[in-house]
C-alpha cells in the first residue's frame, strides 16, 4: 500500500495537524505556557506514533518485496518488532 493511501498514517498525521493548529491559536491568543507545552507534547506524541506506523509499514513492504507475501507467522513476528519499536 502506498503511504499516500494508508488510513492509519493519514489519521495520525491529521491528529498532529489539528493539535498544531490549536497550538498556533493558543500562542496567538496569549494562552498560558503550560497549556501550550501540553499541546506541544500531544503533537510530538502524534508524530511519533505516525513515524512508527510509517517505519513498520515500510519494513513490511520491503520484506514482501524481497521474500514475497508474508505468512501469518511472518506477520506475527513483524507485529513483535512493531511492539519492540515503541521503546526506541
């Protein structure tokens, strides 16, 4: 699947975009620094989650290109790698 058509990735990026628009508005209207920092953390978290989706999908794509379609066991191993990747 093309990254341009990946609903998981697009949803996470849209979430980050929404948070960022909120931050810009908060800065423009003079909101408290703590509130702005909390929203900034939400953007960072949303982008980190989007990056993980992108990287795991990219790995899966290249594995399938190199080896052919992944078996169920291969997909389970990839899911384990995805779980491990959250600690990076």
